[in-house]
């Protein structure tokens, strides 16, 4: 039995080497694809993290700008109200002759 297996291996050694080389090549290809997928996922995660930080910082900046604009609008409304009060106060007085 052992002698038959040895003779079969000896007769088909080229086929066996070819199959072993194919398995090695397939394993290397699978490892390469896995490494690429991990690298790609790491890049995506990094971009998501940096993007989130950037977005939060930008939103805070926009909130500050909105608050500043609201204060400016409030001051302008008060100034307009004063001007309107002064102008309407003058309307009630008779014109000098």
C-alpha cells in the first residue's frame, strides 16, 4: 500500500507541485485582498473620524457667527425703534410758522 502511494506520488509529482503552487498563489491572493480591505476600512474610519471632528468644529463656528448676527440684529432693531420713536414724536407737534 505504501509502495503504491509512493509510486503514485512519484508518477504525479508535477501535478502535486502544481496543485501546491496553486494553493500558495490562492492563499497569497486572499491575503492580499484581506490586507487591502483592512487598509481601505482604516482609511474610511480615519476620514469619518476627521470629518466628524471637522463638522463639529465648523458647526460651533457657525453657532458663534449666528449668535453674533442675532446680537447685531437686536441692536439694529433697537436703533430703528429709537429713530421711529423720535420721528413719530415730531409728527405730533405743530409746525413752526
